C-alpha cells in the first residue's frame, strides 16, 4: 500500500480501499482497489499489466518470479483434482484464450494480450499466466494479481469479506427432543486459523479506505436519529443532538461569515469538516476532503 499510495507507482491516486481475507491455509492476502486521478486508457494496459511469460534470456529474474508465482494450475484434463476444479471445469476459467492484442470487455474486465507462436512469440503457452504487474512482481517477488477493472462489481467483491462472517463447522450427536441453543451452537462452531488469530490479537486492520466518507443527514425538522438511555431520555427529548443538516443551518446563520450561504449542502464537506467532540457536534474549518 505504501508503494501504490505513497510512491504512486501507477500515478496519482484519487482513493483506495482494501480488505484482508483468510482461507484457512497459508498466509492472509489482501484485495485492493485503487481509483486513479488519470484513468488508464485501453492502449496503456499492456504497459502496466502483462499476462505473458517473459523471455528468460532477456530478464531471467522476472521470468523465474512469474513461473513460480503467476502460473495457474495446470488444471482441467492435465490435473482434474486441482483445487480450482468445480463440476469438471476450472472455476477461474483457465486456460485462457490466446489473442494478439488486449480487448476491453463489456463486463469491466479486459481480455489481456496472450500472444502465441503465430504472433511471433517464441515462448509457449501464455494461457496459464495470471495477469500481473512486472514492476510489483519484481519488487516484492510474490504472487500479486493485478487487474484493470471498470465495474461496480469490484466494490461489492471487496466489501463482502467484511460482512460475510467467519467460517463454521458443526458436528453434533444429540437427542432430537432436546432444545437447541442457536447462539451457543454458533459460538462453538466458529473457528479461525492461527494466522487470523494473531492478526486480530495484534489489532492489525482488516479493512481500510481513503478518503473517509461522511454521510450527510437528510430529515424533517426534529426528525434526526436520536440515541438515548433511560437516564438521559428527558435530556435528549428537550435538546436533541445536532446532525450534519442542522449544523449546516447553524453555519449559514453566522452573520460574520457569508461564505457558507453561497454553498449547496452537498458542497459543504469540500470546505468544512464534521467534528464530534464529546457530546457536541459542529462544522469547523478544516482541510479539503
């Protein structure tokens, strides 16, 4: 993330998000989504992402990294018992089709250039290569799958890992007439591997995004959401807490500053920051978001 966001290896980034996933084997991995200020055009894809083997005589180091980390399978008829096989077919759709040039698809994911011998490439079988960035692969010497995507499905793909919950396995032999405690069954059935346990014990993040997104409340008068307890219900009813909408009205009432009155409600976060300090909420001058 420091290399992508700090060093800007792909250019100036507008925003980013990532989620960490575990699959009960080996080490955790991250799903990262980056939005760039200057979008990558179709003719620039081949200069950033490759789905081909490299020539071992020109760059033997990168060739070894690709063969060790970015070679899928083989699966299918060559290895029917591969973990990616589902109902006799590869769930990742390998081997891929050989094409002489990159084609951008309607689903937001392009078909990357995978040249064959007929296209003047002397190295055989680019059909099994997972798309990668030569720069990142050579820098970190690891499996880093890089894709060009232009679909909202990519956001759903990353966010689902935060909400789908932990894996569970329950085996029970009991009297069918006994009552079932579903809460206890869930607690007993949940399991995590050692890598995930250490990650959580050390409080490492499992999901991050930048910049932060603030929801601007929209409600009728005295219709904002209020949280209260039995001890402060009268206080909350008499003086309900401010929302971003009521704070915007208070900001516009300031006779010493005419600038807020020139803004639309949706434009306010460009110049003001919503701050929550103790029990008070207000809009205050801050850096541009």
